[in-house]
C-alpha cells in the first residue's frame, strides 16, 4: 500500500467510525495495562523499562493514527 492510499483509508477513521472506536479501545487498554504492570511491585528493573517502553510505543502509534486522521 502506498502513502496516498494509506492516508485515504486512515482519514476514514473519524469519530463516528466503529472501527476507530474498537481500535482506540484496544490500544488504550494495552497502554493502561502496560503502565499498570510497569509500576506494580515485584517487577524487576529490566521488565519495568520494557513495559514502560511498550506503553510509550502504543502511545506513539495512537499519535501517528491521529495525525493521519486529521490530514
């Protein structure tokens, strides 16, 4: 898929789109679970960093999707 086609499809993910709401819920849930597990007791330092990085990566994906949606 080229850039123009990707933009065209992602622009269709507006706030009335059921697909957008489902995708947003899944990504929000993944972020929340990652943050909760990263700050929980009993998680060693390496796992904490990995989980925090995962949460940040999911947030970056959401930011990218939102930028495409607003183009």
